[in-house]
């Protein structure tokens, strides 16, 4: 008997279903509050706006309804804080990146724009990479004079409590932050294919499986440095740097940069939660975070 639903043979070319998602949100200042100006979402991308106390930054929760990423998936996020507006961005849960097929990669593209006197806090929960995951991420930020930025990006390589291990994979992370056309911060991190071997090196993570980069660009950043170092303790370090425009005509901009490496995500969160509260006094911790 000939089956109506024949199984594919190894020679067959089977098109795999891929996730595509795009979300865009702009926030404006109106009647003393930060409110939605424009909102767009398609594919697996969703943006939800929980209630916050009056006077607080607008809080947006980013959701990937696909439940995770794998090779060939792509997510695009674009956010803009209007003049004088304030917004906090967080993810509903940890973004999981699973084993990729062949050399295909998951891609996440983030674009943030801050207008004069606006503030934006980018506070996603951990990105979790599983064994043989392949992820490329880029974050581009365009800041105006007088704006404030806080970025926290935690990454976890397998869940220690679940006895997961990551031996191979590929992770690329690219940041570019520009203020009034002047490059303030740029970094490129590449890990792989030997993830386990690289993380075991003392100059990288010393065997730690969880890490985070914290960046604050604001006039009050220098004043938070001492307290930030106390909270981080032996798990990393923090520095403060001043940057001036090439022509020297614009005020110097200060940035606080911290790197944290921990044994697992739980140990990492015990540092990140109080650190976020310190650096984000207006918005505090997003409601979706927990410890």
C-alpha cells in the first residue's frame, strides 16, 4: 500500500518553519506622564504595557510567542523615547536559544532612540544559550543631548540547576552607542565554537556560566560608581569614563561600565537586582523580574 503521507528521506529537502517577529514602540510625554505614541507588532513579537504608578516610566514587556529561538529565526525590536519621556523595557521571561541546524543562526536586532531629556532602561531577563546554539545579536542606540540610558544584558550558558552543559556553539554580540553623532561606546564579543573551553579560561569567565554587562550613560553615573562596586564585590568590576565630542564644543559625557561573572544565573541575579535598583531609581525593577 502506498502511504498518503510518505516520510521524507534523508535526500529530501525539507523547509523548516522559522520564527519572524518585529515590534516597534514610541513613547511621548503627555500631561506629565509617559504614554504610548505609536505601537506596532507582527509575527511572534508582542509588546504588553502593564500598569505603573503615576509619574513612573512607561513599562513595556517584550514577548516572543514562539517560546525561544533557533537557527534561521529573527527578531527585530525598535523603541523610541520622545522628548522628556521615560520608558523601561523588559522581557516576559528568559529568551532561550536552542541548538541550531548546521550553520544557520538566530538573529536579534535591537534599535533604541533617545530624544532630548528622555530616559530609557533596557532590562531584559537572561538570554540562555543551550548546547550548539548559534546566536547573533546587535544593539544600536542613538542618544540626544540630555538623555539618559541604562542597559543591562545578562547571558547564561546552560542552566546549572538542570545539569545542562554547553560545550559548543556560537555567540556574537555587537553594541554601538552614538550620542549626537559621536561614538560613545562600541563593543564586539565573539564566543565559539569551543564555548566550554573559552569560559574555563581565567581571563574570560574562570568557569562561570553566567555573565552580564551593565552600562549607564547619565550625568549621575559617576556618583553611583562606589556603591556599584560594593554590590558587585568579587564577581566583577566597574569603571567610570568621560568622553568628549571630537570638536570639544559639547559637554563631556560620563559612562559607568560594569562586567559581572557568576557561577550561575541565581548568583548573577543576586547582584543584578540590587544593582538595577541602584542605577534605575525612577523605574526600579520591572515587575516581570523575580529572584
